DNA sequence: GTAGGCCTTCCCATTATGGGAAGGTCAAGG
DNA sequence: CCTTGACCTTCCCATAATGGGAAGGCCTAC
């Protein structure tokens, strides 16, 4: 299977497959006589794993940890759960931060006429004008 | 006022102040004979504005738009509100995406024993094992 | 034999920020 | 007068993950 077919089968772009190989996330595949990379079902399975981990927001570094745990038959589920829960914490922290921004922005937008006049509580807030309406 | 003092007064690092100047977000300040940048209260006000916009999650590009609107006395509040609301939409999209990850991960983590045994529904899910418990 | 569709490597760009080196300037204090 | 320290300057590099694109090799079909 060529890299294009592996990309198709895994949902990971050929560009990214090469990159993952370069950074050591996946093992270098065999090469044909013409120097083409060849992949088998096992490699594609790994790529799918990576794709799924990425879609859940795991960084490539975390993904590497998960891949190693996956390969390690003597792992403990506790080790995997640790990776997952700290990622959850991270996501929740970021969500809270962004939600705070949204709350502030919605308040400001609510107070903004959104009309033809120049007066704008949003700009007033950004400008540090504590006399901003609302 | 030197760049260090402007950084102190605005909460924007000296490094970032130089960068904002380099990308044209702020105007190049005056220089002293020894080639030091000098800032006045007006420039610091702009830096504070940027700082506040960044803290609300606006990109530097959006911040530039907001700075121009701020400077434009004939702006309409509608134009400002447009920038804000599309940023709110963007944040909410990202929050929803991350919340989806959290929901999935919490479910998987809940189903994971987190003990000394190797069996792990989290890895099963990542591996695409549709027989994953839960 | 040539055109198209793969593949290869290499370089560049993105976003916003920080680290650090090499060197200039200035003020204080010995 | 010289040193020390705290500034400042510019320049280069690194981050995370991904895509774009060029230049060139290989193979298959027509």
C-alpha cells in the first residue's frame, strides 16, 4: 500500500504521515525499490489510532504516550486514565477561560447599539474606559 | 519612557511591543540619540487596548481591526459589534468542539477501571475497537 | 515517447510568544 | 578612570501541527 492509499484508508494526510515518521511518532515503513513507502494494515491501524486521539484533542506528545501504552500489554488502565483525565482537566480549563471571554463579550455586545452611531461600549471597554456603559 | 517602562505600564512584554511594531500593529515610536525607543502615555494606552483585546481572545488581526475602528471617529458601533459577534461565534464553536471531546473522554474515563489491570476502554476506543465497553 | 498521476525530498508559511546571544549605552561607585 | 549592572539594540531560533508548493524521479496507459 502506497502512502496515498494509507492516507485514504486512515484519514491522515500523506503530508502528516511523513511528518509523524520524521518526529518518530511512527516507525519508518518499508520501502520499495523505487524508494516508495509501503504500509500494511497494522500501520494503518496505528494511523487511525493517532487520528482518533487527535480528534479528541490529545497533543502529539500525549498521543505518543498513548501509543506506547497501547503497545505495552503490561500497562495498567490507571496509567491510561491518568493521561485522559489530565487532558480533560486541560480542556476544561481552556473551556472555562473561553467561556469567560464569551460572557464578557456577550455583555458588551448586548450593551452595544450596533447602529450607525460611533458610541460603542465594546471599544470603551477595550480602551480601559471604566465609564463604559453597563 | 523606555520600552521596559512601557512594558511595565501596559502589561505587554518588551519583546511583544517590538513585535507589534514589526508587524505594523503599532506605529514605530520615536528614538532617542542612543537609538532607544521612547513611548508616551498615548502609546501605552494603545498597548493596554491591545492587551485587553488579546485577553478577550481577539487575534492580532482582529485587534488591528478594532484599533482602526477605535481611531476612526466616524466608525459605526455596528462595525465594532460585527467583529465582536463573529469572534463570539468562533469562541462558541471552539467551546462546543472541546466540550464534545470532554464529554466523550469523561464517558470513556468513567468506563475505565483505572486500576492495575491492562484492560482499558479508552485505548479500545482509540484503537477503533467498536467492542469497547460502554 | 509522452502525458498524467503517483511518489520523493526540501523549503516556506502559519500564530503569538519566549529564549538567548552579541554588542551598545549609561549611571553609579570604587 | 574603569568596572559592574541594568538597561537597550538587532538577529536567530524554538514552539505545535498542518498545509502549500517546487523540482525531480518513477510508472502506466495511450
